[in-house]
């Protein structure tokens, strides 16, 4: 099956084309460019995201809705990319051990059918049913200039008690527990 995709690289380059051999666990995929029909080899690690689209043109005037509640699509997720773009939707395959994951947009009427996100292109990933609520800040947040050892912050909602837990991405592989009920977050 040929998928229409728009590929965004980490360096902001954009390509449009089709692919039939993208798999999240593979390092490379082939892209047939829309304009020239040239086939190129794409290294997944160099990408920001792969947008699986309904059409290449889309509707630039359409304003995507992020507050639509949908069932059966997995956990709510909010992603902030390094370039400032925000993405909101649902995921069934997020894991800190994997280099990327799929997001199904919250808005079924938008041009994106799904988006594969390269985790290296993100600065914040929030999971849970209450991601639309703004986080409460407890003083000034440190930047990478203040702390060169800082890694990305992730907010995870406890599946047992519903409390939001904020932790560093480097701690997720240590099987974190909820600060309130002490149950595993993953």
C-alpha cells in the first residue's frame, strides 16, 4: 500500500512523496518524490516527523482542533517539538525505549491521518487524559544554559490514582513509580 507522506527533517527541509516500506523499527525507508518520481533512501534518525496525509495540498486555512475527545485510539499525548510546533492526539505505542512513536491527531477532519514522531526532535512529551490543563509552575524553570546536564521533562499521569507525575526522561527507563500511590507509571 502506498502512503502519502510529508517528511520534515531536523534541519527543517521538507519533502513530499509516497512510501510503502516505512516501519518504525527500521532505520531507513524509501520515498518516491511527488514531483520527480525519483526514489530516495531516507534515514529515519535525520527526521523530525513523518506526516501521513490525506492530500499533499491540505487546507492552509483550516484550524486544527486539539480538544476533541475520541475513544479507542489509545492514550492522550501532547508533544512539543524543538522548533516550537505542538502536536496533540492519541498514541498506542509510546515507549521511552523506542526512538519514535505514532500519534493519531485529535481532530479527525485535519489533513494528517497519523504522524510518526522522532523522539530526538522533541523537548516535551506529556501523557494522560488531562494534558490540556496547563501545568502549574513552581518558580523559574531552568534552561539548558543554566544546567547543561538537563534532559527533557515528561509529565505522566498515574493510571491508578490519576496524579500527574513530572520526571526527567532519563528516569523513565528505571520503571518510575507514582509519587502519591507508589504504583508503576508504565
